[in-house]
C-alpha cells in the first residue's frame, strides 16, 4: 500500500529512504506481490540494500521460496539465502512447556491437571493459550480461591466452547484432498483442470461454511486467490448441490468427518 501511495504521489525517494534505513524489515504474506512487477522490483532493491548493510529481513509466505508462483527467479533466490523455516502447529508437549514457563513468570499456583487440561484443549494459538492461563490466575487472585479443574472449566467455558468448534482451513484441505484422491498441494496450485478445480471449490465452500475466516483470508489459504474466486466457488457448489445429489452427499460426508 505504501509503495503504491508513493508512486501515486511521486514520492518514491522518501519511500526508499524510509524502508532502506530500518534495522529490521518484516513482511507478511509476501506471496501477494506475485505477478506485480514494479513492487517486486522495488522489494528486490530494498532487500539488497538492507542485506548489504547487514540488516535483518524477515519474510513469511504460505509456501517455500522455490514454490512461489509469479515471483521473479532472482527474488526466489534471495529469499532462499537465509534460514527457511516450515512452521507447524504446536504440539501438546510444546503447549505444556509454554504454560509451565508462563506459570513461573506469573508466580501463581495452579495444579498440574489444570495445566495439562489447558494444553489439551486450547490448540488454536499461543497467545490464546497464555491468555487463558493469565485469566485463570487473575480470577483465582480476585476471588481468593484455590484453582481447581472445575474452576478452570467454569472460568474459560466460552473459550473452551469456541476451541471445540474450531475447524481449520488446513484440515478441510487435507480431508477434501483425501476424499478426492488428490495431493493437498493442489489446493494452492493454479491448475484449473476439472479434477482439481472441483475439489478446490468444495474445500473453499466448506471453509466458508465451517470456519470464521473472511473471504480474503480463505483466498490467502488457497494460494493467494482473490476473495471473488472464493465467492464464485461457494456459489457454484451451492448451485450444484441443488441438482447433484452425489455432490451433496460428498459435502455432508466431509462435514461429518470434519466435525468428528
């Protein structure tokens, strides 16, 4: 946005000075500059300027640098220069360790069974996990009660309920891929053959129906597609289900599998 604004107001020099003088440059969802030649050109030179000054550049994307479609080869090469890390969801053991470390910093007394319960039940993200522990500790201090498992369930009943309903887009993609016997990577690809496009549309439809993600967020999970593509997929599957009983049964089967 700031780069486009700089071009519009003919203020590219100030833009360059701003971003080439930072100590750390962090860019989220870099896949969205795919196919945008002028933005890639500016990022390429900004990247080089920062690396030459031994500054840090941290970039996130929905796939590895070598798999970024529509990205210039020279940019792929530079993105692959540094440490490339594949970030996975937290494991139970990691969540338990995070809670124990947080508990030490809080200086609160919470029984192990309550900590283990939280590590099992809250799997969405670390911020929510730590927040739940802080909430329990604060409640115990305010009411002057010893923390028990029953108290944890009562204090966090809204949070626990939302986590029980949580279905991720990644889960949907895996289940749909298994059902239609295709590779999960095809959910992010640009190939449009019917045997791949239809399962992808089904997965988008289920993501809209079963998750709280917005259309743009869902699009990003499917290889950086535009929200209008998701809208079209949802409408297409809804129309097909009205006249295709086999597809409707597939959808119901997938929903049951995802909710189990």
